[in-house]
């Protein structure tokens, strides 16, 4: 972990008590020294779960394990370690997950399928799972309802700050809480792009309803962020519902009584996703890119991501250079329909290009001033249709090279 990102929030939010959730952390010495690297979360009996995972073809053993568990829809325990991704470790990685799940299930008196495991860190190194299982008794004895800050810190790798968010929603007039934590700083790109994130609610919702909500919500949040265009082997987002809130029975994700819960959940997911971008490795600027007037929403998203992932655009932003020609370049390479004579670009609300050329009388002074700030806004209108998309990224600085060039040493 390096120095605090200049885009970091003032502090970790105060996440309230959430019935049915207890958390604990432990220092196991998996890789890091002098800091917790294991998180355990105990969930109330009967808790349901949904998940969204990386689409990487070289996904980790824990991802495959969690996919199987999500299919059954029940959860009692979450174990997360940092420092080792247990990815590209072959049969040894699978056996490691099995042993850890077996030990946790025995300790917590539940089924192995109710134990969810996530790992983050170095790829291609076998995980010494005995360091985890040796501490399970101790971390269980230390479980607490208020360890949200500690939980977020235990799952960090190159992150410079812990990430958390909370919302309160109403389901049929009954208040429910949603708390979430996340980790992520590099190797961040969609499908999906959290590295790791865990969201908890005391709502009483079946697994299929949770899954429908989560899948929709992630498309508007974690799948709209990018730091470096690289998709992790370990991306895992799990949503747990403890069923402790006594609201009316809900069996359909389209139920109107879920409107407020859906809105608050989606808002929390977007909050966590933006926090990941704000902690992008070496980032000094947070960038919001809005594309409108595309042939369709999918086309708009691809164009927005082409801009967000362009090293030339990102380095120009890092250098506070109002080089809007690089945005034109990124639009043209996206592979989607575009007409240079209809294209319009604004930076910080100032029109810089329209109708295939620079705006007449364009004054770069206010744009340059905007580029010197920490929050950058780029608007692109294709002038072709009604497609639109909003994505978030960060700049690309030399610090990104420094962090990743020495990650394993």
C-alpha cells in the first residue's frame, strides 16, 4: 500500500449495525507483515446470496467455488484473504479451497456449500491455506458486529484506503440496511470490475430476486469503470441478505415494493465502483465520460470505454493537457458508427469541437483550468441516435508504472 490517493474520501463512512452479520479479521502472514490479511463474516442461518464474477478464462479457484455456491443460494460464512489470489495454481488451488471450506464448515456447523471464499493478490503462487485454517478459531472468537472498517482494510492489496458505503431503504414501509465494502486499485476493467466487493442487507429476499437485482445493478456500476483495461482473474461481487428485517414477502424482483431498495442498492454499487476508480494505481484525477447521440446504448458504452481506456487520453489528462484531438481518435477507433461531421465534444462543460472541427473562437483557457482540477468531465455527442452511456476512469501517471513494476518485489 502506497501513500493515500489524492482522490480519497475524507474517511471511512460509519457503517451501521446490520442484523445477522458479524465480522472478524486476523493477521495470518500469507504475504503481508504487520497487518490483517484474513476476513471472516458470519451470516445468520437462512441467509441468501447472489453473485457476479469475472469473465476471465483464467479465473481463480475461489471464483469457481463461489459460482457453485451461488447456484445453491444459501450462505453462512464468507472468508477472504489478501496477498495471494490462488489463481493459476491448478489442482493445488482447488484443493486449497476445498480444505479451507471444509474447516470453516466444521467450525461454523454449516454445509461446505454455504462457505464462500475469495482471494486477492499475486497470481501463480500456491496459497498456504494452513495459515488460514490455523486462525479460524481465533477469528471466530473475535467476531463483532461493528468491524466494518477493519473488514475493508483486511481485503486490501495495493489499495491506499478502505472502501465502504451504506444506504437505508424501505421495503413496503419497513426500513432495511445495505452495507458494502470493496477493494480494488489496479487490474480493473469490466465484466466485472471490482476485484472484490461484498454487500450485505438485512432484507428478506430469495436468492433469485437478489440475483436479478445484482445483475442489473452491476451493469450500471462496476461494469462502467476502468482503471487500466485489465480484467482480473479474481473479480467477485457477492450480495448477501440475512432475512432479519420483517417486511412483506417478496418473490419477484419486479415487485413495485422493491423500488426504493433497488434504487438504494444501485446507488451503493455505483458509490463503491467510483471509490475503486478514485484509488486507481497512481491516479491523480477522477474522470467521468458521458457519451450521447450514439446509434444505441451498447455503441455508446463501447465508445465511452474506448475513450476511458485510451493511454493517450489518460496521459493527456494526467499532464493537464486539453488535447481533445485524442478524444476524437478514441471515438474513431471504437468500431462503432460515427460521423466526424456530427461529432461534438465538451470538456468541463466547455464546447471544444462541433461539426467536424474546432468550435469557432475556441478559447482553451477555461478548459485548461478545468484540467488542473481533480474531477474531469468529458462529454461526447455522436449526433446519430438516442444511445447514451456514462463511465468512470482515472488518469494514467508514471506512478502506475512504479507500482506495477515492483508489485512482486
